[in-house]
């Protein structure tokens, strides 16, 4: 491994446990809007929402429109109603990933840290602040704020510029094979893959330098 001078992290399902966050949101959503359902019916709707959400990689407008059409409403709700509820409440369900705080404290004592995440500015900053993550990072780059999204190499290059580091001396840590690993390698970085929900895509012409299953495994690598 090359000499490391800085680290960049992904947010969702890397530092924030998005699985738990979205499940918590879905349970409250069903409670608030579909309270006429019995426990089993409500549980099935929660699981259906999780599947339809596709780990957050669905277009939100399409996702909300679909929920408006398919959920067993007693009082119908529009996609706009669901969007408003999501924007106002989702961030309050944020759950920190296991070992995230201890890992960030370990890394912060050794390297300058940056965060690169896709999503809307308000939602992502809301989650970051709810989880108390902002103080760990020298720079935070959010796609909705800068107008560039992962895996476009430009978003990583912007983060490197703000961090004051170079690609060949920076590691990127994330869970998504394309958005975090393939994209960062294309920008010139080595990567570490946190294996969560996404299977590796063998058609990708890149490889991470290491694969981990828990964040605390980073301490044995960097």
C-alpha cells in the first residue's frame, strides 16, 4: 500500500447505518399514515417499502410516486405529501454505524479526514449533525450542494482539493462498488471496500486494496 496522508469516507451505509435508519423511518411512516393496519399487515408494508427503496438508490420522486399509488391507504396521500413528510422527518431516524465513532477517532489522530456523499444538502447535513460527525472532518462534499455526484471523478477531485491532499496519497473508504470503489479508483485513489448490501460487480475493471466487514478492521490496515 502507498504511503497514506489522508482519508475520504462515504456516509450512507459506511458511517451511518442506513439500513436501520430507513427501517426506523418506514416503521414510523406506517404508524403515522397506515394506522388502520394490523401488526402483520404493517410489518409487510415496512418490508415492501425497504425493497422498493433499493438501498436508497431509487430516484426519490419516482419512489414517492410509487408509494402514493401502491400503499393500502385509508386516506390517500400524494407523492408531494410523502416527500414533505420524508424531508421533515427522515433525518431524525439516523443511526450510527457500529464502530464508526471509535474508528473516526482513531483515524482523526493520524490523518486529515474528508467526507463525500450523494444526496440533498439539507438531508445529508441533517444526518451528519444528528450523528455528531461534522467535527471529525476537514471537508464535507455533498453532491446536492456542489452539483456533482459520485461516481463522477470530479467530486472526488474536489474533495481532495479541499482536503489539501493528492489522489495517490489518499484512501477512500465506502460500501458501494461503483459509487465508492470504482469512482474513487478512476480519480486515482486506492480504496477499501466495506462490504454491506452490495455484491461485487465482476465487470468492474478495478479492485479495492482491502475488503472489510466492520469499520474497526481499518485499524489493522492503516
